C-alpha cells in the first residue's frame, strides 16, 4: 500500500488548525472541565469514524449524489448548532441571575438577625457527576461531527486524492481515515490542555458571562449560516 503521507498530513493539519464547530464544542467543554473537553474531542473523532466508514463502503457517494439526503443532514447539523447556541445563551443568563441572587443572599446575611427574611434558602446545586459530564461532552462532540456533511465530503473527495490506484481503495481510505482520527485525538488533547490554562481567567463571573454569550451566539450564527447555505 502506497499513499502520499506527507501531502495528506499537510492537508489534515491545516483542516484541524482552521477552527470549526467541533473546535468550539471541544474548547467550551474543556473550559467547563478538562474531562468534558477530552470527552468532546473523543466524541468528535468518533463522529469522523462514522463518515470514514460511510466513505469506505460507498454510502458517502450516495449522500453526495442525493441532494435531498445531503440537505437533510446539513439542516440537522445546523439545527443542532443552533440548539447548542441557545443552551449556551440561556446558561449565561441563568448564571447571571444566580449571581444576582447570591449577592442578595449575602446582603441579607449581613443584616441584623431581626431584619433577616423568613424562609429557607435552597442550597446551590453542585457540579455535575463525572459520568454525566463525560457523556454530555462526548455526545456534543459526536453529534457536531456526525451531522456535519463537510466531514463526509472530506473523506469522499480529499482522501481519494492521496490513494494509490494500484492498491485497495477501501483499505487505503481506512488507513488514512484512522490516521486522521488519531491525529485529531492528539490535537484535541492539546486544545484541552491550553483551555485548562485559561480556566482561571474564564472562571471570573463577568468574563464567564461574556464567554458564554459570545460562544452561544457564535454557535447560533454558524448554524443559521449553514441552514441559509442549504
């Protein structure tokens, strides 16, 4: 089996360096918790494996040649990105309300005992369990890539350019696809490590609020852009 590895590696590295929806998902998840970021990265690569398998067995050819199938996947992906954006925006607003309520509670505690309002205060909810956090990150990464028709077209149109026609096309596509997935895992783990360094900065309430709003609206804008191009 003879493939153009150097040319393929160059294309793959450029494709990963240019940020896309999967980058935003992994980075946001890593800011929330490194474990969730790693799960999102693994989920994103699992989504690529679906496209790799589809390309290897020829299903991606059917999707590319059927406008209805392609547009359906495209609109599903756009809807999911908008869904993630709305969730992020709502989370930002909810955290802002919780901070206001927390300030009010602290102000109430500083009052004299006679002036304290009656009634119990509900305890704040703790962090999500590790298992739930991992599943959430993996699902977000997986759905972001598996519903991205551009990933299918990458395996369909780019990979064959580096395949030796004298060998088994299916085997070579699997080889290059697995190499792509492994490179991506390393790349996402590096992204998570960088994001972990920024957690202290983004943990500040005002910065976190702006970050959630900005990434949320970015998701919505990307999703609307994808749907508009359908």
